[in-house]
């Protein structure tokens, strides 16, 4: 499985979904649509036949949902899509312009972007090659004769973007945020999460059966007989099941204290047992590191046991599978189609693959993000958007400071520290001040697989090279063309890429109620991440440091328990429910964003006066509808089930109906009364920040 490494130990964003396997199903990054972008509230998007108090999601979005059925190629289709498709077309325009250039300098961004895309679009050559690009690695795996050889191959695959068994990468030290350290993390699974291997429900059993069948078909595509392919698929499932059983759950991984375990080299060697960790680090040319943060010690202790108990031949089969599975989307159509059939159709319910140009745009964007991003902002990002965003961020910061000062559950001592942390939050808007230089990466127009490996090797070496060095605070964790935003607890910063600073999130022409209900809530959401159940554990300098007194911490947990219970009781697809514990951080951020942005909106009206109604809607109604329309989406049942199991974000339906029902102005704006389906009694509503 492939991983993308972030510059921080964790980032918390607003994304609708994190449930699609990005490498095996790049469809996630194309969650988009084509209709014109509105600058305010589009009345035709509403469904006024639905009572707002019964289903505000449907009330705000029902007209749009009816007019925009989900296309065959999507697992989910919604408001985030508006900018996704716009950005995709703009990036395609950039690439097409580059394609018309006769001469470009080797190693220049123009040459690299053009040739990377063209190589991916050269289907004749890709079909002709079949799985030829993998044969050298497959032969090397076939010649493995010892556990030491297994380790050597693991490191080689890591460099090229495949991460069997486990992964190592750099990130800020959670308890010394000025430095970058090595981190080891559990990995090596072909299914999206360890629970797919451990759960005993019928859906999980069915998926495991389908996964084994998928493995068999892929093994046959590289020349194995059906009998041998079946045996190899069984080996893969056996090894991955052992890895899964030793893995932390998603909920356990949300505890930063549980995933902070510093090991020196001697202690590390003892933990790994039969696995020669010194050899692995030497293979990656990072053998001089003295300490490592082992995020899941139980998992790595199990690796040593597995190295003793698993035959070299079985490890060879497992490595072979990881190589093929990780790179299937870059091979000929028989591999691409089989890969899609499992990861998109079986897991997410998508029956139609996106056109190749869309997939290769996503691949180019993902592998050459900074070169593409630099051209994107030069061509498409207006400077006035950044200025207006700075004003909005300043207003939201003032509103959150006021909210902290007025909290009735927090002591003055902790309030001062919270206000100090808020004042220390750094803000990045639009694009980075310096760009990553890819000029050393060899990109050609006739070898798509090698281009993928070369960019992966460059990025991975760059990541590992940071170990032991001071953190670069100018670095970004997202490219400017990404439709998202994030908060980094280690950096104590909020980041808003250029791509999100457009309608429906933000418009220079929209009224304040619409902008504060959309981008204002997004800003407040990211700020609140600094004070959610995870972010609150980091101090103003980004260090994992308990700055709360015990009484305040207990009161905070009691406040958040209200949200946990609300979302646990939120039914999806009749019998399924949101996981209130898994989604707690994002739900806290939504709750904070709604309250903070509304406070900032009222402050803007104190200066400028309250506006007249627009299209028959008062500012309260426009604020609420603007928020709700951000989360409009169609989502296929299989994708929704994945969302509930794998995603720390609640589904859009819950983010609207459960989120808005905690805000008092919603009740007034839409005359919501006791007895309405989403009514919550005042004493049971959640307000934390």
C-alpha cells in the first residue's frame, strides 16, 4: 500500500471523506461536478416541502440533490466537487498549453509536468508493456533466499512508493516541535483498515472473500496458474491478518500519547527481535539515527515474531503482492480493470471508471504537486482573495478569544493559556513562499511507471533527509490546488490553500451571512481543532504537553460526551450509526466553527448594521443554509458504510442535521419546535468553545 507523508505528525482538515484508498482508487480526488458556481444562496437548491426542523440537510439541499443525480463514475458527489472539477479543468488547461511547447529545458517544471502527463496518457505503450515494468523487481523478489533479503527488498520498495510490513517517515517530535524525528508506523494491509480483517460481521467476511478472489486474479495476471494464484492469495491473507491483529484500531490511533513511544537503538533492536532493524535503516541510508518514535510498539514486536515464524517463501509472496497491488493502476488495462473492480466497485459501489485523462491529471497533480501548484496560483489565484481571508481569520480569532473569555466551565488559569495558544496560531493562506525543487527528478514521456517511481523516490528521500534537523516552518502539508484546509497541532497553524478560496466556500461578491456560514465556519473549524480532544493536548509551541488543570480537563470531557452521545445516536441507513468517539475531533471542530463564525458575523453587523432580507431570507437563515449547502452530497451505500467505518469525519447528513441543531439561532430562524425530528432541548445541546 502506498502512503503520502505529511510534514506534521497529524493534520486535521475539513474534508468530506478520507475513506477511499487514494492510490488504488484515485477517484476520491475527483469528487466533482460541472454546474455553474453560485455566489450566494441558490433558491432552486432548496426543498421547502421538507420541514427545516425535521431534516435541514434535505431542506437546504433537496432541490440540488434532485437536479444532480450521482454520475456513474463517482462514489460520492457533492459541493466539494464544484471546485474539484473546476481545478481539474484548470490544471488540464495548464498541461495542454505545455504540450504545445516545442522545446522545454530538461528538468524544468514545464518539461516534467508535460512529459509525466503524456507518459501516463500513452496507452498504446502501456498496453504493449503489460506488466513488463515490474518484471525486474519480480525477478529480484523471486531470487530472495533469506530474511535479510526480505528486509533489503522492503527498503527498496519503500523508496519506490510501496510500503509492505511497516513504514518509516519523518515528522515533528510531538514533545519537541522544533525538531524532526523518525517515526515508525504500522502498515502492510491491502484492505483499508485492520477492522476488515478482525470484524466478524457478514459484510467484513464477504469483503475478505472478495479480496482473496481479487488477489488470485491479480496473481494470475502476472503468469501464475489458478492453483498457484489461489495458494499465494491465501498466504497474503494469512500474513495481512497477522499484521491486522497486532495493529491499533483507528480510535486507538487518535490518542497522541499512546502513539508517542521513543526508543533508542538498543531498545529498538530488542523490540524488533528477529527483524534486523539496523540493516533496514542502513538500506534506507538513515543508519545514523539514534532514536525513533514507535507509534504502535505491539505491532512491531509482532513483526519480530513473524520474521521467525513465517517462511521466506511466504514473505516473497507477500512482497510480490505488495509490488503488484501498489502499482496496478499504472499497468495495462487488465490490471487497471481488476484493481478498479475490487477497490472501487466492491468496496465503494462505483461501476464506471473515470476517463483516463482525469486519472492521469490526478496522478500528475499528486506526484508533481508543487510544480503544478506554482503554475496554478500564477494563473488562477486572485491576490484580493488572500487579503479578504486575512481579515476573516482576524475576525474569527477575535470571536474565539471572546468565547474563551466567557466560558463558564474553564478556570481563569487555563483560559489564559488557551488565549495564549490562540494568539500563537500561525496562518498560511493561498500558497507557500517557497516551492519544492523537483529539477533533479528524471521524468520522460515514454515510461510512466519509472516516472512514478522516480517521483516517489525523490519525495521519500526528501522526507527521510529531514530526520534530526530543525523543522522548516515555511513548509506546507497541502498543495495550493487542494480543495481543503487543515490545522497542524505540531506547527500550531491553520492553512487554507488557494483552491478553497472560491465559491461556494468564499466569494468576494457574496453577502457576509453566506461567507461566514461557509468559509467562516471553515476557519472556525480549523481554529477549534487546536482545542478539540486531540489538539487541546498540544501547547502553543506545538508540543504534546498537558497545560490543563485536572478539573478543567474533566469538565471538557463532560462537554464532549454530549457530542459523542448525539452522534452515536445519529442513524444512517436505518440500522447504522455514526461513531461518536471516532468522529469526535471533527464534530467538536464543526461545533466550534458554527458558534465562532456566527459570533464574528454579529460583530461585523455591529459595525455595518444588520442587512435587509435577501430573496426573502434573513441573515440567520442565509448563514444556516450556507453552512448546510457546503455538505450537500450524494453518496453510494457502500461508500457511506466505508465512511462510517473508516472516516474521522461524520457524513454530510450528520454534519448538517446534528451540527446545526446545537445552535440556538437555527431554532429561531426556522421556527423549529419541540416535536420536530431534529429538535434538541436547550439543556441537551452541545456548545464547547
